[in-house]
C-alpha cells in the first residue's frame, strides 16, 4: 500500500494520530529532506524525494508490495503531491491521509472563517490577478518568484482596499504573522516561507 500522508504545517504535534501510526509502521518513507528529518527514530528506509517525480512514480509502481509512506507538508491534496500520485497510481493501491494545511492553520490564527475562500498558488505559473483579486477572501501559497511583494504591487496597481496577511514559518518557533495594508507589507524587506491571505477591507 502507498500512503500519502499530510504532515500538517510543520510542528510535529499537528500530525494526525493516524498519519503518525502509518508512518512508523512503514517499510519505506519518501519525502523532502526537511520533512524526512522531522520524522525521528524511524527504523525503515528513508528516500529523499527528487524533483523528478517520474522517478518516484516508477519506484512506487515497482514496489507496490511494500508498505510505503510518501510524506508531504500540510495537506497533500492542496498544491501537494496528492494530485500527481492520484492521477498516476491505481486507487486501490493508494491511501491519502489529510493533514492540516498551512492555509487552514493561518485562518485559525487570524480568527477568520474559511467559508467561501478562494485557494490558489503562484507556484510555476503567472497568476491571473484580475481574477484572484475579484474575490473577497483569498489564500495563496507562494514561491520565491511571486510572494507578498508581488501580490501587494498588484493590489496597489488596481487601487484596491485590501487587508493582507502574511504568515511565515507557520507552526514553527520562528512563526511570524504580519497584517497590514498592501503598502505596509511592501515596506518590509524579506519574507521567509509564507502563505498570503487577502481580504476585502470591512
Ligand atoms: C508546494 S506548497 C504545499 C502546500 C501544502 N500542501 C499545504 O497544504 O500547506 C508549498 C507552499 O506552502 C506554503 N507553506 C507550507 N508550509 C508552510 C508553513 N509552515 N508556513 C508558511 N507557509 C507554508 C508556502 O507557500 C510554500 O511555498
């Protein structure tokens, strides 16, 4: 069986009990380097997930007899490896275990409900900001090309009144949540790994 397990936003206590149980009973654990390091005292084999997903797919397909867990940050079905593996491995061999997404985590921290939120990402694409900024409540996972600064410039260019929330290193000890208008966020120099929430001003 291939498990795809969401680890939650990062801090180990956010991992579900089921996820933890499946991880520690696996023969093989596959994941990004940092995610693998977060799983202490694992007795089986650890394989670092390469950027070549086809390689991992081939490995999984030839090792279906093993008990393998692929670990992913947050929820694997939100801009994670869940989509690729669900599309390429027969579902009777696959078990996806949800985790708490960094997006869910930030909404809890700022006491805003997630009803009707538009979820999107800037990873590997040019976002359609006309479409995105037309929503009242948006949450974006970002990358180092399009992050808080680029988002805020798009807001300012359109003269929109939005509140922007940047959640960095969520759930880790160096977590930082900054809330402000686009101009305030633009005046901050650097951001670590982050998600951005964009809300209509009330
Ligand atoms: C490939 S996406 C994975 C999202 C993940 N599946 C989830 O549900 O949170 C990676 C992006 O998620 C966001 N992210 C994941 N964990 C985070 C954390 N602890 N703090 C801030 N942002 C995080 C960042 O935008 C990062 O670039």
